[in-house]
């Protein structure tokens, strides 16, 4: 299990470094916008070249939403923190599932083995629901193959919830209710099969 701990540490460190680098680049972009150096100078062009691939999609989404695109660096920082946290949660969940299933197999304990597998599958389902919500926010078309996969996988739970729960303030809260239901199932699996 030492190998899993090292892999987890390595991935965790890599994700953290990526988050810090992106935030540092966005802060440099903000500072460069405020200081307003020569836009044709090496510094400005380098900062723009490094940050435009990250800011471009955010800027387009803000324009579509009717928000001033000058906030794109700040929104990019917030999105980076959120997605980084989410990636760290996924890595932690996968590591816990692998570690638990391997320990259960070694000790020949079938109930915890099944529990860890179910817990991992429920975590994966939470990921699918979360991705479907994110893809719908950034207007990914339902004809896109990834979106079709997400809809096919999550609609058996989200469809009945959407029909049963009315819109609140014009917002569909069925994904939140679905996430709560899946988390309750995870807790039940952890308490009954895993024993934690």
C-alpha cells in the first residue's frame, strides 16, 4: 500500500503545483492589466501568450452570460480552485477505493471488498452528475458524445427527480437532490459493509 500512498502524494502534488501556477499566471495578468505596460513589449506579450488559452474560454462564457469579460482572470482563478479541489477529491476517492479493495482482498473480507467497490462506483456516479452540471453550464450540446454519455448515465436518477421537484427561482435543483441521495447511499454502504 506504500506504492498507492506515493502515487497519491505525487498526483496530489502535481495538481497543487498546476493550481498554484495557474493562479500565479492569472495574478500576473491582472497586475499587467492594472500597470498597463507597453502592450507590444516582451513581458506583456509573454503573459498574454501564457494566459490567453486559459482566459479565452472563460471570457467567451462571460460574454454569452452578459457579464463584463474584464472579470475573466478572477473567474479563471475561482474555476481553477474549484476544479483543483474537485480533482483532489477524485484522486483521494480513487486512492481510498483502491487501498480498501486491496486490503479487503488480502484479508479475505468480502463484505468490505464489496463495500469499497460500491463506494467507488457511487463516487464515480457523483462525478458523472457533477460533470453533467458543469457541461450544461458551459453550453455543451446534447448532441456531443460526452454529453450523451453523461445524460444516458445520469438521467435514470435525475429524470424522476426533475419531474417530482419543481423549479426553485427558475433553477433545477434535481442534481443537488441527486447528489444528496448518492451521498446518503455512500454513508449507508460505509457504515454497513465497510464498517467505518
